[in-house]
C-alpha cells in the first residue's frame, strides 16, 4: 500500500529533472526515462498547453562538434510526449505516432531551451509544436509531434 509520505523509487530522478512535486505520484513508478537523464533534460514548466525544458549542448554533439539533430528531436519528443500525457490524464496513455523537425541553426556550446505549445488537444489525438532556442533566443529548430491517446488497462 502506497502512502503519501514515502517517496517513490524515482524521487531523486524526478527532482533532478525539475518535475514538480505534485506530479511525482504520476511519474513515481516510471521516472522520466533513461534517455531524458542521459541527455541532461531539465523541466522548467509543465502543462498540457505549454511545457518548457532545457538541455545542455555538451555531451549531445555529433562528430562535427555541433548539437546532434537527433538531440533536437529527443528534446522535442520528450516535451510533446509529457504534455500529451498530462492531457491524457489518469488511466490513459499518450503514444507518439509522428514527429518531424526542421533545423535552422547550429550550436556548439551552451544550453538549448525547448518550448512546447499545444496546437490541438483532442480526445484521441494531440499535436504540439516545439521550438528550440539558444541562450540568445535564436531559433535553432522547429518540431511537431502528434500523439495518439488511448485507454490503458486498469
């Protein structure tokens, strides 16, 4: 039996990723995911309508020393999936079915901020746009993700 005073197995991981305490019950048995931890993604704001997180360039570069294009997509999909999951609510699950990105500018150092904004929050589908910017506010990439929402057993 779970009580409200015993932290879940991922409490430290959730806190390190910036997940607000009121969301720890939702994510406590899963954490934020190994890739989110490896990429150094840290959440700043979380809601179905708008989710914001940062990610360091260091450790996420490709052979030419610039932020890997796949890292942009990992940040985008993470933000869009978390936002869709919050929209889905209890006993429902968000599953990414389409993601695409356009890269506008390279970056070699610093912190990238991804801002995810809802385009459509429906009963069975969500679509979010995610814009990644550098510390000067310049747009680095733009992504879009669509998630299917389905009921889970339970």
